[in-house]
C-alpha cells in the first residue's frame, strides 16, 4: 500500500460515521501533548477551517459548539491532518488556557493503573 495517496481536496471526502461524525484528537503544537478528543460533523469541520479555531459537535446537546465559547479557552488551529482511512482527524493547535472543562490543561491527566 502506498503512502503517497493524494490529499483530500474537500471536507466531503472525509469518512464520517453513520451519525455524520468523525473523531478529532487535538494536540498541542508546542509540546505534542494530546489535549482532548471530541467529535466533529461536516459543518464543524468547515467552521474550523473557515475561522481557524476549533468547532465541535456535542453528541449530548446535539449542537455545534466553538471551543472556548464560555471559558475563553480557545484552540487556534495550526494544522489539520487525517489518518490513512480518512475517518479520524488530528488537529494541531495552540491551546489558550485549559483544554479540559475541569480546568486542567489536558483532558488526559488521569492514569489507569495497570
């Protein structure tokens, strides 16, 4: 299998699941630390591209939401990548403030003991 597949030219070429969603991992552009995982639909991907800030789709509220809408803790998008199957996104961003609703810089601050 070749790793030279052509780049996607349009958001519609991404593979959204049966609910019209695609998982999006957000990573800090300076530290490479994983900040959060959220879901996006076609419209939130488009708004993210248009505004340069992350927009997500809330599965519980069934609505779009811009990251930092109430907290001011926005994510300034530096780059958007997609995986080999085009069914997951990696958003490289500058995190302003905390990424997690708990106030932690990253949502991944707890450890499962093994």
